[in-house]
């Protein structure tokens, strides 16, 4: 039975689709950074939600195993729940963007959260930096994700030496 092992590197490119002259074209996202998260699935106790993990203005995110581990530490320290070690989770993960409502809730939670940990600082700098990045992120310009497998990146992670690349399809709101 395999357990979750973070890959050495995860490259994500957010893309959007446009229809031009009857042809569907996929183009790299361009705009404010997008806040993503990685959902893990626990064998016991509770799932982890690792994030926010931000793209750059061109929709690219490069996430290392160390960043995922820091996000797990941050999540565990910021929760009142009791979590099993993340390495005991199923190897299945799901990655998607936060909805605007989830961003609002995350901002409120981070404003009232306890002290910023070392893991938080490594990922986001200061609490003010994190909140500003959440307030300015481009998630409010995207349609909400469909629940379930649709629109999520789904994969199994079992190889610590892997370098994995994904295209994440996001749908912009009509203008």
C-alpha cells in the first residue's frame, strides 16, 4: 500500500481557453497571481489542505517538496484538529484554485490566527504580505471550480525524485 510522498518539484501552468473563428485555443493565463491549494486524503483522522500556493502573473507555479512540507506544518499548526502525519495519507492529491468566497474566509482566518510560524514565514514572508497577496490575487476573475474531479488536477504522488508538470484549466468570468 503506497503513501503520499511529495515530488521533488511540481510545475503548474494555469491556462484559459478562448474560442477564435470556431477553434478552441488554450493560452497561458496572464494577470494577477492565482492562489491554489493541494488537497490530500487521509487514511485516518483529517485531510490536509496545503496552501495558498501562488502562481506568478503568467500563471506558472513551481512548488518544491519543501514548500509542500512547510504548508503541511503551517496547516497543522493553524488548526485545532488532531492530524495524522501527512506521510501516512493516501497518495492521491487534488489541486485547484480557491473560490472568491474561500479567499475571503482565508483572509479573515489569517487575520485572527495565532503567531506566524517559521513555516509560514518561509512560504509567505509576513502575515501582511500573505493577506495582501490574497486580496490582490486573480481568483475573483475566475469561475468557481466544479466539485469533484472536473477542473481539478488529480494525481498520485509516490516518487520523491519526480518532477511533475500539469496544465490547470481555469475559466475566466465573462467580461
